């Protein structure tokens, strides 16, 4: 048995952000709160829509202090800043950190017991407040998932918390909001979307639903990431990437990421390496490790990536896929080594120990991965 869980309403296309006020009116918002990425606010792409929202709701609360890669305590602080103010609708405009934080706060506002441990989803007994998610980056797919990522400092680990209450009520996809993304952010977030699509396709939890979204997402990233990275004003490429990120998020909700994300979490938790960067560094090596375990997925993946496979056996197809991933990562100027982040051989054991505990993802990897296998992959990155 398999399921498809997606947001209740998705509005996409040029100018879609203009639908924000009508959507909030449909929700009968009286006291809304808006979480917005400070960079998106500064870029001004949403200025017109924000002016309309502020005119319709003079009592609008605006929170533009969501930190990147937020810690559990920082998410609690966001909740504390609006608790007791009779909030009834939550709007989030931003990247993954803003969307994930807003999702958790929306749930905390209706589940007081959840406040004390944000990793304890057993304390979520009720749906969260209505949430409108508007992504301004094309990568995390948070707008399409029941997942939220937080950093637990004492564990030096990022943790993914999954609960259907985190699924947004409405999603607005407008590529104009991604136009001002710097090239390196475009690359890192785009490769994060690529990871979501390819990992969910090879996951043990892959379903007929997830594979449809995964393959289309792979096709769009392979077609358009280099273009969006090289020319941020290429709006056709920007729209492809925004759709790919959403498709990757839908695929996650049906399936699961695997070892790339499992090994990425300690890099973010301990060394604060941006999530998309750590995924991108790991991706070709983890895929190389998994190749022998995914024979049925090789040709569909190659086709989606635009790789010719006529007359090639599985080993040759796998080699071409890995080579193309290395090429994509290189063309996006992603660092090729962990050394630049201060990581040495002495750190490998602790990293491997930490990653080996991310069983939620490792158990779905197509090939079993021991702690020595994990250490070996990290070692290649030095």
C-alpha cells in the first residue's frame, strides 16, 4: 500500500504571488503572521503583494528574523514572540529554514505540549493553523513535504521531524521570487532538489507515485540548473527549477531520501555546512556506492538526465550517471572536498558514528551501509 500526500491547493505560474490576499481572505484570516526571509524582503520581489497584505490586515505581524539552519531553541523563540496574540493564519515566504520554522510554529500554536521537545512528534495531537507556503528558493521542497528540519546543538546533528500536520494548506509557486538568488545559492538549492529526486527514486520506499515526480524533477534539474546558475534572469530555467524542487518535495512525502541526506546531517550539525552544499559534495560518492544495488533504476535515471545508453550494460550506464553528477557538481562550482571546512581524518570516526544513527534514512538506502562504509565515503571527500 502506498499513499500520496500533497498540499491541499497549489497555485503556480508568473504572478501567482498576487493571489496571496484572496487566499488569506478565503481562510477568513483575522490575525495573520507572516514569516519572511530577510533576503527575500530586501530583494523586493514580493513588495507589491506584501503591500496588499498589509493594507488588508493592518494588524499583520511580520517576522523577518528566522535564522539560517535554525536550532530548536531558536524555533521556540519564534513561537514565544507571537504566543498569546490570537494568530489564526500563518504565511511563510522564504527558503527552507523559513518554511520549516513556520511549519513548526503553526503546529506549536495548536499543540502546546509539542513546545518542549520539537523532535517528539508524539506530542502533535491536532492539525496546525492554516499555513500558506511561498518558496523563494528552488531546492528544499519544504513547501510540499510533511517534514521540518531543525538543528539540535547538543547532539551536533540536524534532525528531520516528519508529521502530516507539517504539510502546508496552500502553496504558491512564483518563479519571480527566485530571480534574485545568487548563483551559489541557486547551485546549492538546485542540487538539493536533484538529491531529493534521485534519492527518492532509489529508496526502498519508492512508489509509483514518487517515481513519477522524481523522474520529472530529475529531467527539469538536468535541463535547467546550469542555465539558472549561469544566468539568473533566465526565467524559463528558474520556473523549471521551482517546479523541480516542488516535485522533489512531493516525492519525499511519498518515499524517502537515503544515505546522501543521512551523511549530510552531521556535516550541517557539527560544521554548519549549508545543507545543499553538503548534499552536493556527497551525492556522486554515495551514488557510486549504490550503483550495484539499483539495476532497475539505472536506465530511467539516465533517460531523465539526458544520458545516452544505447548498447551499454548496467555498469557502463552507472558509470555515465556518476560521471554526469560529478560534472554537474563541478559546473556549479561546489567544493570538491571537506578539507576547506576544517575537517580532517581525525574527525571521520565521530562523523561516521553520528551518521550511522540516522536510521530513518539509512534503512531505506538500497545498499546496506556499515559504519566503516560511511567512514570510507567521508574519507573520499578529504
